C-alpha cells in the first residue's frame, strides 16, 4: 500500500499549470522575470527585460508614442535657425557659397548686391505650394518660420560679429558643420530650411532616398555655377563646406532613424 501523502518514486512529477492549461517551455518566463499569478495567462514569446524587478523601458516604443511637445519644437527650430544662419554668415564673410536655395541666394547677392536675406526669403516662396500639398500644413508653417528667421538672423549675426581674419577653407568647413547640424535639428522636428530642402525632405519621406545624396547632387551644380562669381580657391573651399554638410546628413539622417 502506498502512502498517498508522499509521492511515489514511480509517479511522474506534475507539470506546473496556469489555470487548466499546462505551461509550455516556450511560454515559460525567462530568468529573473516575475512569476505570473495563479490563474493568469502568460503571453507567448520572450518575456520583457527586467532590471531589479522593474521592466526596462523600450526606447523604440518611446520614440513612437512620445512625440515632441510644442515647446520642444519651438526651441529646436530656433536653435536650428541660429546655427544655420551662423554657418551662412561664415560663408558670406569669405565670399563662399553653399548648396540649395541659400547657394542660389549667394549667387544673386554677389552678382547684383541685393540683400541676401531678402533674396533667400523670396526664392523660397514658390516651394511652399509643394510643402502644403505633399508635406502638410504643420511642416509648411514650421518651414516658413525657419526661413523667416534665417533671413533676419543672417544680417543680425553680421551686425553683431566682426571677424578680422578667417581663411576661406576654415570658414567654409566650419560653416558646413554648423549647417549640417542645423538641418538635423530641423528635419527631426518636422521642418526644413525651405526650397530644395522641402523637395529633398519629401523625396526621403516618400521614397526613402537619402537626403544627403540627393542634396549633394543639387549642391554640386550650384557650386559649379559659383565659378562665375568667385575665384577658384574660394569655390574649392565652398566645395569642402558642402561635403562636410552632406556627410553629416548622409551619416545621421536616414529613413527609420530618429522618428520622434
């Protein structure tokens, strides 16, 4: 006779269950995961990572579920406009050029003497139609504000900063760096610096084309046109600035990254 209060050596060890269903190996919680209460269903798949008993936040989920607040957008657009306009001021100080609409505005400014800020603002006006149709009103309003800020701040920098000596290559490289970082801030907050930036932003958003590669093609044509208004060393320095700008974009602004 077998004592029913003590399991027999021949009797199989009962499997743990949740409710009436056996707990399979696939649904078993991993090491360190909190045990499910009696009767609670255990979800399929690997358990969420834990640290000291608390779930570890998922950074990807946070990017998707936590969009930028209005104050964050305002601050980012202001910083981006300040950095971009400062980079443009450095280029203008040595007679250099950049790509995009800013490069075209430089060419007009050097050829006619018209104020850079005014030319930059006016050339951007036709591109807002594309921005409204393809990118929506929030993007268009932010971009319009950025273009207006850049048009004003470029002259503001020049009125408050006097650079006694700076070489064209250093000015263009530093300007390209400031502009590249500014574009990253603007793009990640749903804005651009207008003009070709709107078109480039649309291409990347719609077709997944790298913003840096497309911008580089446009910029190459514009910088070549600078040979008609600037000397060769200055144009070469401008090419360096354009390369620095677009390398920053190509390395850091890719489809699927930094979606917040």
